[in-house]
């Protein structure tokens, strides 16, 4: 098991790694729409939040010598399922065919005041 730490991605806000490499899999912890330079949430707009979240995930994956093209599974957490279509639209712009397996859940709250958090599993093959 190896910790993956991307300096250009937001730091973890608890006792967990940004990602862990285990064999040929990269497990990326939930990422949100935090600007890595300012430490602030990028916007209240859910589309902009989704884009920043996926940019942060890609930065972590790049530290593991992968990219969003290597994602095999994604889990999306949203605080309001009314935002699902807009999140889906932005997600589709970042992910490529064949799309990863995915699940999405509406949650009551997230660790910081954001509308979306995404975690992924990628392969190094």
C-alpha cells in the first residue's frame, strides 16, 4: 500500500490520504470543489463545483501517474438531487467512453458546505 499525495490538490481535512495505491488500483478519497490555492469553495454554482471537484480528482490521479480516463468506478454524493442533471452534464464532459461504473447518493450534509463530493477508483493498467 502506498500513499498518493498531490501538492496541487486540496489537502485532506481529516486523518485520511488523498489517495492510496494498492496493487494496480488507485483509491481516491472524496474530493470537493475547493480551490487548491485559496482553500475556498470555488462557487455556489453546482456546475462549477462539479468541474472543480473533477479537476481536483484528476490532479490526485496525475500524482499517481493516471488520469480520469483510468477511472473504473465513481461514487457521487450530492446534497440536493435536484442538481443531479447539472452534475451529470459536467461529469459527462470530463469522463470518456466507456464511462466508469457509478453510483450517486443524496446525502443530508457533507464535511464542508458544498453541494457535491466525488470519490473514484482507477486502474494503473
